C-alpha cells in the first residue's frame, strides 16, 4: 500500500465533487427503486454508460458495418439492461453482488434480445458459454448502479481501483479491502486536520453532516477516486517495465 498523497487526495476530492454535482439527483433519490431517474430515462442511462465506461459491455453488433444500425442495436441492448435493473433491485449486501449477474440476469436479457447477435465474451468472465450471452454480465456495471442507491455502503468496482487493492477477484473481497483503505484514508485526513468542504459547498448540496464536515457517502466517492488514481499510476508503472 502506498502512503498518503495530498495531491492525489485533492484531485480525488474535486473529481468526487464534480461527479456528485452531476448525479446528485440519483445519489439523493429516496423514492421507489423502480422510479429512479437513472433507470427510467433511456437518455440518462445511455449517458451513465458512456461516462462510466460501461458502453463496451452493451455494444451494438461487432459484425455490423453500418454505424447507424450498430448504434440502434446498442441502444436496444441498453434499454433491455435498464429495464431489468429497474425491475430487479440490486442487493446492498456485498456478498450478493457477485451472484446478481448469474442468477436471472443473463436468462432474462437473452430472452429479451433474441433477434440480436451473440457477443464475443469469454466464458471465464461469467461462468457461462460465450454463445449464450447477449450482454456481458458486468459486476462493474451493477456496482456502479448500486453505488447510486447505497453510496455510503457500496463502492463501485473497476480495473483501476481493483489494481490499487491487489486485484481481488470477488466483489466481497474487494469491498473488504476498499473499506480498510477507506478507514485508513480518513483516519489520515483526521490526523492531519485536513479541511476540504467550504460552508458554501455544504450549503449548496444540503450537507449538514458530521465528522470532518463530509458525509459518509461523499467520503466513499473520494476514496473511490483516490484508489482509482493510485491504481492508474500502478498500472502505468507495470506497463512501463
């Protein structure tokens, strides 16, 4: 584990602030799961997939040469995934996220996309034959949706923050390591008496929390960005060797 980096922390804070500002309606959503804006608006879900680098999991047709038809098929796949997520709420228990993709998701999505071509997904990624997949089951996608619903408890997972945590293979293991680093990071911030959120920022986003003046959910976003930056640096060094 690398030591505390103040420059990285500052960058992580500003990235988290921008993300929270852009998506605060979903972060702060308190009504029914199925009415969540992210899962009821196709344009918003498409934007989410693009901004969070998830579109690769829901492509159009790798064999289709016509760009317009590829986009149309990609949007159809996204709509099927969005509808499934809206009608099957994601569990907030870390140990259950790994099973979410393989218990119902693929079967439901495949049956709803019968006229779409198969995706060239390696079987090791899902424990299923690649011929049966119409959408790549992505724990990254599911965790990022879950993060909107449970931002104080469920961090998103991707290859960069995994790299910072020695690449755990199961979400439950990732979650445990993430929380250990989260506690370390914020204990360090407290020890160094680092103040980040000005009163104007807190007032703008209706934060009236707590220890360090930073809500738990927002702290989790900062930790995620901090680990993403750390993991990115680690991967760059590995590739440079």
